[in-house]
C-alpha cells in the first residue's frame, strides 16, 4: 500500500494563501503604436475571409454573464444526491480576436446549475483572470492566441506579445491563463484550470453564484504550469499534478497533500517539448505520457503549421513512476505504437501490471479545432483502449475496447486510481460535438466485429440525444458516496443544446439503466455554448468551501 507523504511535524500545516489578481496594464502612446503596427501586419498577412467555425453557431460566445436565475422549469425530478452545484467551463471570448482563433483560445466562462431540494438555479460567470481584466481595461483582445500561431504571421504575433510585456503595456506578473479547460475540487477550493498557467480559485455562494477569489501558487512553490487534469485520490485526499513547458525540464511532477501543501518538484526527462494534456495515478504509481505532439516553433514558420504538430513516425512512450518518488530515477518507460491521448479514464494495478484505460487518437491534427474546420470531420478516429505495462518484464501491450469515436471518459470518481468496472464516455460526430452518452462494462468482452458504436459486447447502453441535439461531458454523481454501494448506482448529468430550436438544457439520466427516458430535463434561460469539462460540487463540499 502507498505510504502517504506527511507534512513536516515541526509546524502545523496552513492553507496556502490565495493571490489577489490586480494587474497594472498601460494604455498610453506605446500601446497605441503597437496596436497600429499590429493592424497593418494583420491586414498584410492574415486572410480575414477564413471562416471562424468556432465563433459561429453554438460555439459562438454568450458574452453577457447571467446572475442566478431561480425556479427553472424541471421536467421530471431531481434526486436528493444531486443537491449541490453542477459546473462546466469552456471557452467564451469576451472580445473578438484580432485575427485567428482556435477553440482553445476563449476566456473561461463557467455555467453553473445549483440544485437544492428538487429546485434548480442557473448562473454563468467569467473566471476573472488577469488576462480578462486587462482586455476589459483596453476594451479589446490584446493577448496572443493559439489560432495566430501559424507561419510567419505566427512569429510576428509572438513578438507583438513579447513587446507588449517588455514595454509594460501588458502585465504578465499574474500569468496569461484563460482558465477555460477544466475544474477540480481540492482542500476546500474549487479550481478553474488551463494547462498553460496556474489555477484560479472560485467560491460557490449559497444561491449558486460564482465568485473568482484569485490565483493559487501554493505560497510561491508553484513556479511552472499546472495541468488541467490533476488527480485527487479519494482515499488519501491528496492531489497529484504536473506541468509541461517549452524548455527543460519539459515535465515537472508535483504532489499536493490533503492539507493543500505542495511538495518539492520532481523533473521528468523527456527528449523534447511536448503537449501532455492528461496523466493518471494508481494506488502506488503516476503515469506520464511522452506522446509525439511536439512544440515546433521553427517548423511553424518554415512549413506554415500550427506551433504544435504531430509526428506519426515516432512511437508513444509511457513512464510509470512511484507516486512519492523524490526524483525520476525509478521511472520505467514503456513503448507502444504511435498515438496521441487527450483524456484518460482511470488506471490501477493488477499483479505485476499497471493498467491504463484511455481514449486513443490516431494521427490527430490540432487544426481540427481551428478556424477553417469542416462541420464534420473525416478520418477522425478515437477509441477506448486498455493499455498494460508490466513492471517486472518491461513489456507493454494494448487492446481496443471500442469503435470510434469516443472521448471525455469519466468514471465513478470514488474509484480513482483503483480498479473499477464502468466507464461513461461521449460519442462524437466531430472533435467538438457530442451526439450521445455511452456506458462501457470493462468486465465484458468488446464486440470487435462492430465498426460502429452499438449496444452489445462491452457497450451496456447509449443515450442518443437525437437529430440536431448535442451534449457535453457527462459527470457521474453517485447515489451514495464511497465504494460500499454498487459502482453504477447514480446519475449522469450534462449540458445539452438543441440546434433546431436554439434552446439549451441540463439533462439527467439513470447511469445504471441508461434509459432513453431522462430522469430530469432542466430548461435554461438562454443558449449555453459548447464547452469543455464539467464537475459536480456536492452539498458537503459547498459547505466546506464556504467555511474557508
């Protein structure tokens, strides 16, 4: 059994202080001169006729915040275990881009559904990042966008960004986070995350409203980026995280105690700068993924590519490190065929093997979520996989568990890092549109004869949203917390949007039966754009964070 890292006994652990975000940008003649030259470069080098798919339809931002709207229409009923707040974050740019736009670029907006005693309240708030505050000061977009980072134009936009900081037009002392990717709860704090910076701390008020408290740097111990997908061990209360960078050390691993104390950094050596969006933990190990999605600024200019590009000639490597290692000396690396992974479902140990359940992509292209993408994507393949790493023999194996296209896998998080049976995922018709929610049974054999996702084999159920209706990541909420009740006894909750009517809702379904009849549908007061990851804050957690 893993030995929990203890705090120093010489002093009582204290909660890390929240950093108040108060940037000091400058809008003088220097700022106006840079803006003028930038406009000339955009006019000269950027094709303004390029479509902006991820700023249209239900990807288009809803720029006005919504204070708590109470007594929403609930069709069906809301079970008592859903008392709490369901939150989902996603990109919602407050200002139109100067030039290019990538779906990953938008300002983080959180859509919340406060549920209490069968009633529902909706709220939406921006995460009040330093980036957002400064662009509000200027009244327009000023920070560099991923959508701009292509070709010579990308190089020039990078230099405009550096110049604005150097001449103190922009203040980067509080980072450049969009806080638009994911949410996690740890040590009495709800955190809004994006992997290019540090976490933002939110408070959920009793009426469901959302308040940004500031930045979390763990008393200045966090000096690198922080993944959007940290893992909280439900048995120990610890959080495990990492950050990736464009200069060595390319990966830095961290352990954060249940009391919120961040332990010393553990650099992880990989050969080059990569994108590592997720990782996994087991009871005794952490699993890192050295996948060939490389940061290549030179190729961006020479080959007119996005700054991150995938190399389909390289193998994928997986590093398994003891969870509490003080350095990387004990890491074991395993090789598997070329792939990329955005999201893992879970991992655990079986005898000499470490098992990873994941969604494996074949030859991804990040331009799939840039401005000129097609409505439906061709040759887009992402399947559920089981990967096994034998710590004794050093051998790795993998097997396909589903047809394409599956992503955003979730589990009953009471089993994080331990063996579990059920995985809940989304069925995609493109990289961004969810057309169904699917349930897998890992104890059943997959039906390898099927080339499409259908019930049978290890697929226990599919909740189809219907023509023109699309959803988002579904969060499992157990009827009873812990691992003493049946693993799938609970509900799946997710945002939905009907493109036929333009209306949005929150849907609740029975996770055990996957019945086509929803348990509840909550009508929302306005359109909710498609977004990224969600989280359910329990009533107990709401009380805990309110007390801090």
